[in-house]
C-alpha cells in the first residue's frame, strides 16, 4: 500500500492529517505537480483524473478522491472516529464535510486555479470567475465565524473530517491572500485549536 502525495497541495494534506489523527502510517510517494508529473501518461494510467492524493492498495486497486481515501481508512481503522459515530452523527458530519468542501475549500482553490500564474497555460483560466469565488470564500469565512460561536468544532463537539477540510482550505487561502480577519474571533479560536493538533503538521 502507498499514497501518491504532494507536500504542497491542499487535497493531499487532508488525507495526511486524517491518517495522522488515526495514527496510521502509510508510505508516501511524492509526485511533482510543478513539473506536471501528475499529468504524465504513467500517472494517468493509475488515476485518469491526473490528481493527488491517490491511494494504491496492495491488490493494485487505485482509490482517488480525498474523502474516498479517508472513508477507506475510517472503515479499516474506526478509532478515533472522524466521520461520525452513529447514523445521525455520520449524516451530520457528512453534511458539514460537504459544506466545507463545496462552500469553503472549492471556492478557495478556484481562486488559485483561475487567478494564479501557476496554472497559466496548464488549464483554461477565467480570472473573473476566480474573483467571484474570492468574494464567495470571504463571505463563507464570515459565516463560519458565526457558526463557531456556539460549537467547538465544525460539526459539533467532536473533531471530524469537516474540520480537516476547512483547515486545509483556509490555510491554502493564504496563497491567494484570503485570510481569517482579526475580528473573526470564533474562527480565530477554532483555527488556533485545530492548527495546534500534532496532525496539522502532517
Ligand atoms: N476532488 C479531488 C481533487 C484532487 C485535486 O484537485 N488535487 C490537486 C492537488 S490539491 C491536484 O492534483 N492538482 C494537480 C493538477 O490539477 O494538475 C480530491 O478530493 O482529492
């Protein structure tokens, strides 16, 4: 088993944090996004999407998509639970994880993809769409600040995959100058707490 990883990219970080929280050690193989190794025919034969992270099982099965990889390890190593503990809780964690992905993580990565010179010539860029996403992301950080007024973590009282998705998205915002504002005290408190967990360094 191994995971194709990129130390600088936000989606692979989601999986690294998830595994660190569970204390699971899997060998990582770095794939160089800068030189386009992830888009090579060799890598695409493993994952036609050309994206990271990618989990390769011992039987040769390839599992892409960060949440799918996390789901695999949640099933094989249930403790500590990061995707909910019973039917209601699992549904709530999934709701918040999806919201963090759709409303925070993806808008922030869309700003990078559409506005940053790194992607020039790699993908069709629409800077105006990037700016729409910037406003969306900034609005969503304000919304999260309000949400965290009466709960410790995104999905309630327990750290979960929803916190991991939000943390990786928000931290990646820095490269596009999207940041938590000083007056957003609840979000600042949450960010300090989740960033101080040892897993955040994974
Ligand atoms: N939906 C996928 C997204 C994966 C993805 O877009 N990964 C980025 C790194 S954060 C990537 O491989 N980008 C390289 C590229 O687009 O060339 C997931 O959840 O894992």
